[in-house]
């Protein structure tokens, strides 16, 4: 699967959504906001989404939110542009809680390959009498792969079983079961419901994985898939980041097995002067330096900075970063200076 390979661009079409699910993990900077992101990069238009897809050699795209069909125009434009640039084989799936037939049709006609419906928990036991019954039939009419995407909430076993039976009855293509997990925005409501983490190092909710594994044993014809929080973060995310890293690495950066970069950093407002000094004083090739006046720092090949840091006046560090657009810092180690 492309998701397992980390080969899909993650396109957040909007943070807006008509639902108010207590378990929504979306960050505060995105939740409820009409923002547009390609992977970790905030973008202004679909052209930048295509740039990000090219940087990671994407073979497909997952369109998420919020609810992508809350901004149907942007979502449809994105599907068309991605298909035009990368061809029909570029697989695109979309998550939605929308049941609006017109919006579903627009996405389908734009070239959407797969739609994953996300019904609220209050409807799980009665999906056959809900608007989702018609919505999935509309989606299947356009020959898209059609299924359900469900968070595995401990204590909601009956609803989950009924939802799977609904998918079985309508001959859907799949049911995806996701481990329920804590985030910065949902931990209060999940705690209020009595949920706890399963251990000290995981964001997964205690009991969610066990229930998911029980559900996988159901006698159902519809294919059932389970995705744990550890798999999403430890496998999918890492592999996606590694794909980007290979294409954006600069000569002074060392690529790790985890797909992160190791580099030397000299913090100084005198970036240009410091770069000139290091090149002249230590005969360092310019390609092994990178000036970042916005962050007021000079990046240096780590093996070089380790040798010369003790002869510099400015604070110096060995830094590990993700190869994402925001270059999120993972760790830094100070070096001795004079």
C-alpha cells in the first residue's frame, strides 16, 4: 500500500468541519480554520502542493481535514491538478463526514479514486437509517472505492460491530479501524470520558488496540484493516519524511537512517561575516555552509563545526532536524566555544 510506503502526500484541504467529534486530533493551528497544508508546509495554492509532492516523489495523495468537502472548490481543484500533473495512476483518497450528493459527485468527477466516510459515533448503530446510507450508494455509483473510517473507541463495541455490519450489507470495499489516540486538542474530552494512555510512551488510548484486534476476528465479508498510532507515526510518517529527505538534503547535512538531518549550527546575527571568516580562516568550501539570516544562524557541516567550534565566539551546536518545510528541530547538543 502507498500509505505504508510513506509514498502519499498528505494534503489538508481545510481545517473546517461541520462535525464536532470529541476525539478529533487536529492541532489548534488547523482545527476549525480554513487553512491549506501539504505535509507540514502551509501553502497558498495547489501549485505549492504539487511542489511538495515532487519533493517527496509522491505516488499518491491523501486529502484530509477537517472535512475536505467543507471546501469543495479547493478540494476539486486539487484533485484535478494532481491528476493532470502526475497522471491517472496517482492514487487519491479522501476522508469526509459529508453526505451531500452534489459534493461527492464533484469530487468523483474530478478524478477521486477512493472515499472514506467518517460517520459520527452517534450514528454507528443506525447507519442504515442515516444519510450515510444514501451517501455510500452515491459514491459507489461513481465507481470509487468506498468504505468507512472509524476510530476504535473502547466502550463502543456494539456501535462498531453495527457499523461493520452496515458496510458488509452494502458491500463496501473496506472498513478502516484506527487506534484512538490523544492529541494536544482532544485530551481533555477524552480524559473526561474516562480514557487513559496505554503506556508512558504512547499516545494510544488504553483498550483501543485490544478492541480493534477483536473486531478483526469478526465473521465479515468486508475487508477490515487496522492502523495503530505507532504504525502511523513510526512507519508511515518516517518513510514519508525519508522520501523527502533524499531530495532536499544540502551538502552540509548528514542524512540519518531515520530520515532526519544532522548539521552544525552557529547562532549569530552576523551570518555573512561569520561565513566569510570560517571559509577564510579554516579553508572551508562554501558548499559546506548554509546561511539562514531569518533564523540568525549559520549552518555548517557537523564534522567541521565539531573541529572549529572551540575557536568561535558564537554559540555552536550539533542539531538534528526533520527534513520538513518547517525543519522541526528534534535535538541539539552544545559545542564548547572559546
